[in-house]
C-alpha cells in the first residue's frame, strides 16, 4: 500500500507545516525477539522505504538499527529473554481533539457558523442527491433544515445510518471497526513502542500520552448499534498479554 503510506506521510508533513504547535516528533522502538515473525532484513528494508516515502523534509529522525546490547542499554525495562536486536524510527504525534477545535475556530473566524450540542437527524435529498441536513438542538429540541451545496458526512459510525435513511438504495460506504486502547501508567521512557503480537498477526502500540501510556489498538469489525459499544474482558486480556510479553 505504498500510495496510502505516501499520502499519510504527505499529510504528516502538511500538519508539521500548518500546526507546528500541535504536532511533535515521536520516536518509536521496534524490538526484535526470537519469535518475531518478520525477519530483520525485511523490517530494515521497510523502514528505509518509510523514510524515503516521507521525502527530504520529513522533520523526524531517520530509522536506525540497534544490536541487542544497544536495546538493553537504552531500554532496560524490556524483557531480555530472546531479545535479538531492534529498530527505532521517527514519526509524529498530535492531539486530534485540540487540532479539531482549532480548525473549527479558524472556520468561524472566516465566516462559518458552528453549532455545538447539535446533531444531524436526517439528510435532505433533492434530485437523488444530498442537499443538506435536518439539524436538531439537543438541549431545546428545536430543529432546522440546513440547505447546502456540499454536505460532508463526518458522523463516523453513525454515518451509514444517515445515508441509508436518505438514500435507501445506496451502497455500504462505512466499515465500522472497534478499536480498543487501555490507559496504563507511564513507561520509563519518552519513546513509543511498536510490538508484533504473538497471535492474530497484528501489532500493538504503546504510546506516551499526557503522562500515561496508551496501549492498543484492536481492529475488529462491528455491526451493532454504536450506542451499545462495550469493552469486553477478552480485549483487555489480549492487549495486556501482548504488552507484558
């Protein structure tokens, strides 16, 4: 998926340029153990390509390889049994909630009208095309029909139900995925961790976040009502098992 990775890295560079106060470099460690399913040469090649796809102005550290002693010396809290080597690579981190608020603030400053505690209850349709939405004030119950030349459906897991109500014959546009993160105590390090899981063939990240650590994520299909989404005990056990390994 080179095109997808390239697009994401271009966006990362754009955010560095447009919101330098909201984006900061974050270094990641990828430890390699005896049972790591991807060989070290392939990881080195992949990280080399990752650096190159970001272009010359990537604004983060280049990837580098560490031998087992180097990993132990820099990250003494890692399990030592079976540790062979490791790689570090540069990426970035942003507070997406804060960044979104700043985008809203900038839009208002340029003439937009922002509504809080309001929800789109249905899409308006004209000539088989979306032409706005019916918006309800959740505090007063007052509703208003908003006409628009372009409507951006940013309702996340609720987006599909909005479309199906307005255009019943439309194809499925959204695949809902359940992503779980655990909030854990801080790591004794300022770097993030990328860990290959010992089952399911995925990866788990451990990311420093405002003085704590986020451990995640899961990625499972979800087809129920988003209002009834719940964290299951086996999801907690899975993430803790991978992190503790």
